[in-house]
């Protein structure tokens, strides 16, 4: 994927974090509207989207920082793959925590 597309997705994920974070704050802090959001199907979907956007934004930012600290084409490919694999592992862990929170296994 081109770097310009990655940065565009980085900016879009930042906007998604703002919107889903705002919904998350409303649902946890406003008694009337918050309980309606919290009890609907919007809330778990919102948390999954928030997790996805946060993971991409955080890992892409870390990847960009590492690529600036360690220059070189070979290092850039290695950094990209390492960050990708770490991201997959963290996302699976985050989904597991999320699923256990809303649908616990008894």
C-alpha cells in the first residue's frame, strides 16, 4: 500500500476516534441518552469500531516513528511487517476481551 493511502487512513481513523469516542463518552456519562445507547446494539458496534480505529492509528503512528528513526528500505519492510503482526496479535486480544465483556462464557 502506498504511503499516501496509509496516511489518509491515519487521518480518517483519527476522525473515527473522535466520533466513536464522543459516543462512548455520552453513553457512559449522560443518564438519559447514555442508558439508551448503552442498552442498544449501537454500543458494542461502536466499541469494535473504536478499537479498530485506535489500533490502526496507534500502530501506524508507531510505524512512522520507527521508520524515521531507522532509515533504509529493508528496515522499512521489516518494521512494517513487525508492526502488522503485533497489531494482529493485539487486535485478537482486544476482541477476546471485548467478547468476554459482553458475552461471557460460563
